[in-house]
């Protein structure tokens, strides 16, 4: 069964197992999802389910999205995502985190990483700095740009200063250590992308757990 949920990162904490070992954990707040549409290969070219979650004022939702919610007889929601399960869901069906996940499951978490702004090559790419002596005048700048006469240009892909972070990324193969369906809480072992309050999607792990 394909498992999935939309969540919001609440922060990190630590738990203890039966042997007293510390488990670094991330808490994800998962509000119930509602099915908006079942996409099929015949009509849409691929099979997927469109779900929505999160509260939002109706005036902030555009007309096309309002039409989807009205058709599914669901109150307007903030976040809309698509997943590719094997089974079909009924229109307007409510899906809770406890319906999907259980302790011991392995999942992949996708989200937008923390934005770091404009950073130099040392922080952005982990490159080595220049001599630290005052006379060097070359402490944290970019090194060689490449050959001079040939090719007489900077080769594409050269690691240089620039915007760092704020990109879509996925952390794979995290284990579920706690599921609270009443409070809508999912706790995973380890860290996940993004800041507190960042929206993430949790799905089955695509790799076999070791």
C-alpha cells in the first residue's frame, strides 16, 4: 500500500527507547487530508489522487480551486498535492495520519530547505580558503577560474558564490517512531528539510530499509 501525508514541521525533540538510548526526532503536524480528485490514465494520462489539507480563509482561494473543493463537497484548504497510490479513494474522503502510517514504517520526506541567502564559495561548496596571513589579501575568495588561453573562458558548472538553500530536497529512509492520530502528530527519527512551519510531504521509502 502506498502511504502518504501532507504535514507541517513543528520542530525537533528527543525520545528514549527501552534501553535508555536517545532518539533524535522530528515532530510533524499532520492535519486530515481530503480527496479532491482521482486522476486516471484514460482521462488524464496518468493515475494519481489529488488531496488537500490545512486551513485557509475562503477569500484567499482562487476560483478554479474553489470549484474543485465544491465538486468534492470539501471545505477550502490551503495545500493541494498529488500522490500516486495503487488504490482508489472516494471523492471527499478524509484521510488521517493514523490511517496511513504505523511505528516502524520507513518513509521519505520532501520539502524546501532553509534559505541561506547569497553565500561565498567556502560556505556554499565547502572549498578551502586562502592563506590567513594579513599580507595574502586572499582569504575567502574564489580560487582559479581555469585555464587562460584555452578555453579562454570560465567552464560551465564552475563552483562559485551564489544563492544557497531554498531548494526542493528529499531525505530518504527515515523511520517512524510515534504516530498520534487524535492529535495528528507523526514523529520521525532524524532531521527533515525546511524550517519550523515548513510544509513537507511524507511518502513510502523508495529504497529498502537496511
